[in-house]
């Protein structure tokens, strides 16, 4: 590979193509081999943080201090947020220093988390959920549990601090996102929110490369990103797509100019990233997810993304033709009827429609001309007759279908469904054939 790269060797064409794939781009094996120690250290830090999260979960189950799976995830999210934002600000984070001899550990945890939420929780435009909605204080009976929490966090505090000092807060968020995805397994009632991290990562990569070069450059430029259009998920759940987009885009910016990456990150998260969900719990987790990037403002809206009237429509209508990139996995199979579909083109002369049909029509309204939509869809959208055929005609009139990536039936098995799905890549035409 070294001889090939320096031009001293010209192998056969098939071999040369293989070598090129190995020594060019982000997977450059020669470059990776030159810095194994640095990469290994980052991996060790990631593993330490993952260990903290898993130890927390085991402690919850061991003591039964928090009985319901949803409550476990919510509490872990808040504790991690308080810990990370404290370390980012130069503090010690959660640890036994909060409960010196003769003082209550539960009270120390409560005071620490309350202050962290008050000081660092991103404000959600238009909603501003009270910090009290994020954290239920521990009681006197949780004293032993609280002391265990402080010990667990103190053990790996250095790993959190080292990643922050290395400018890799994105890795903390990535570990946390993987933890959240794993924690939703078997939560069947929340299954529509679970997109496997491998799928969301692939979709974000597809979306980034599908953007027009000028749009991509603007989004990655600290001086232009705020005017470059939105990255939108209209059914964002815990914010997995949005967080993955921030991580990948941040990586590209850091490769170009590491010194300007922090300024870009602040502008991008507070100005370009938008999520909508009608579940308050999901939005709380999404707020914490984005807050781990240091965001002071999170454009997260508690609303029904399909609303065409009422207070929720004040959110949805302001987004029309503003999204440069939509990354999403819409709820499947929910049925709408009557006034809920009357204002949709697909709702004319119909009594009822599935949610995925309505969302796809709405995506085209939200994306700007030349913008890109990357969405998980059930294969019924691609092949079925009736309203699905009409939807395909509507999409063809306003968009170019650039790719369809078939997913295996087991992709969403953890969410309790074997529905065959695909990833659909659309680009809105500069001028539509029809509305």
C-alpha cells in the first residue's frame, strides 16, 4: 500500500481499485496505523462512559429504586446530562464530594441535578418545559441508592473530562444515543420511535452526500450555516436522527477547521436543527440529547406534525419550504379521518388515510426546492395500489426519486414489527409539475 501511494507501484486494475479504497478517504489504513495510540485512547474513554451507563442501569435494577423501564431511562438521561454539563463548565460532576460526612447523598444529588437543569437545560422554543418535568427528586428512602450513584459517576469522571478536553463531546453523545436505543428494546408501546442506530447513521450519510454541493458547503460553514436551511425531523422521538446529523456534520467541520468547530456547533444546533413530536416524554429525552452538545437553545416543538389548523399548525406552517434536509421515520399505520385529512391533497374524496401517506405529502411542503428528503417508508408506499398509487403520482410531480434502499424485514423487530421497509431518497424539484 505504501508503494502504491507513493507511485512506486502500479498493480493490476482490480487490485488498484481495492488499494485505493483502503488508502483514500476517512478509512485510510496508513493514516490510522500512524496514530493507533490516539484512536485506542478514544476507544478506551468511550468504553469507560458506556460502562458508567450500564452500571447505572444495573444499579437501578438491583435496588429496584426505579421500577419501570421508562423511569430508568429518564433518570439516567437526567443524571448524565447534569454530570456532563458540570464537567464541561469545569466542575467535578456527580461524585462523593456531594455527600461529605454527615450529609445526605440524596439531598446532594437533588440539589446538584436541580441546579444543572436550571443552568444548562436548553430552552425549547415556544414551550420551555419546566425543569421539574425532567427530574423527580430522590427521597429519604433512596439514601443508599444515591450513594451508589455518586460512586459510579466518580469512578469514570476522568473519562468524561478527557473527552471534553479533547473536543470530543460528540463521542459522549454517541455513547448516550446507543444506550438510549438499546434501552428502548421491549418498550413495545414506544416502538414507533426506535430506529436502529445503524439505519439512522446510514440515512444521515446518504442525506449529507445527496445535498447539492452549494447547500452542503453552506451548512458546514460557520459563517453561512444559519442561512442555509433547516435539518428537520417532524416525528423526532428522542432526537436520534438530529443527534446523528450533528455528529456527522461536526466531524466534517472539525476535519476542515478544528478551531472553528465549536462556533459552528453552537450555531448549527440552535439555528438549523428542528424536531417535532407529540409525546412530551420523547421531547424531554430529545432535549437532553441535544443538550449534551452544549446547546443553549433546542428547536424542539411539542406538536402534532400533521396539524393543519389550531396551535400546532402555527409550528408546522412556518416550516414550509425551509428544510434543506429532512431525516425521519414516520409513524406507520395510524389512521386519520374527517377534518384531519380534509386539507391534504391526498384527503380529497377519502374518508380515511394512513399516517405515512399524510407525512410524505407534508414532507414535500416542508423541504425547500432542491432540498432532500430521506425517510423510512413501508414498502406499501412503493408498490401498493389505490391511494398509494396516487401518492406516488403526487411525489413524482413535485420530486425526483433518487434512490430506494431496501431494508431487511427484521430491521424493526425490536419495535415489535416485521413490516418490510425501505429508505426513500427524494429531491424536491426546483419547479413542480403540479401541486
